[in-house]
C-alpha cells in the first residue's frame, strides 16, 4: 500500500506540487492498520488503494487520498486538529500519531460509537470524539491549528473558517457532487482566507444544513 501511495504521489507531482509525502505522514500510515477500521467482511481489501463502504452510504477514503490530505495539513507535534467526519476512525488514528490532540465529529451515532471502540483498541488516547453536526465544528475547543473535512459541502462552512486559527490550514473537498475539488485553505494573520484547488475528488456530501446539534 505504501509503495502505491508513493507511486501515485510521484505520478501526480505536477498536480499536487511535490513528488513525495512527508516521512512522518508515511510512518503514521505504516503504523495504523487499515484493516482495523473497515468492516470485517472487507478486511481482505483493506490494503488496496480503493475506498471501501463502511455502512450508512459512507466510505473510508482510498489510502492515497488519506495520505494526500494529511500531508497537505503539515501537522506539527503540538497541533490541535479538528476532523469533521470520523467514519470508523481511520483518519483520526493517523492524525493522532502526528498531532497533540484530535477532536473528531461524526453525525451518525452508530459510526461514532464504533469509531470510539476501534480507536480505544488502537490506543489512540489523544482523540476526543462527539456525535454532532460537523457543519458547525466544535466551538468549545476552538481555535484549531488544522481542520480536515472528509465529506464535501457545496461551500466551505463558515463556522469551520471561524474556528481555524490565524496561520492555520484546512483541507476540505467542496463543490457540487460531480465537480468537487480538494481544497487547501489557509487563514492569513489578518484573518483572510486563501484557497488552492489541488485535484478533482469525489466524497460523500457533508450533512449539515440543519440546526446545530451542539
């Protein structure tokens, strides 16, 4: 799997702006067993570079996309990271190896409870998870150094922009279902946001236009 991720990064170097991912990111991916975060009947496919269904019309992203999004965040050891869309916890487990603290929000209670069990089993003690509408972020722990969103809104949710620190980065897929782009957004010291489209992607839509569940 790591070899495929590295080969894809090199092949897409002109698109993503680099030919290899940070070694800390690759080490974290090596240390997190993907088969622990997929349904048992799909474990034989866990290390293929493909997304896999996890129930409730949701998927675990393909390993290359997980690596790319993690690398784009440029996570530091003392960072506080907000993740929107826990799923079964695979991305959170990788973030946990890179950041000081991970706050993860999942809207589907059954997935969130299962992610808690799986993350606990993997010893991810620096991940805090809640069942809520991720569109609204997690204001009581804001601001965050980094934000990662694993479902796609049409437009970047204003609460997530507000909860990102000045100097912070957000990686988020956004756009209409057939025209989604993976976006690297950075908040400047003056609070302005810069946006860079990285590549075309296809994610589940972010549920979150309803009232806050906080």
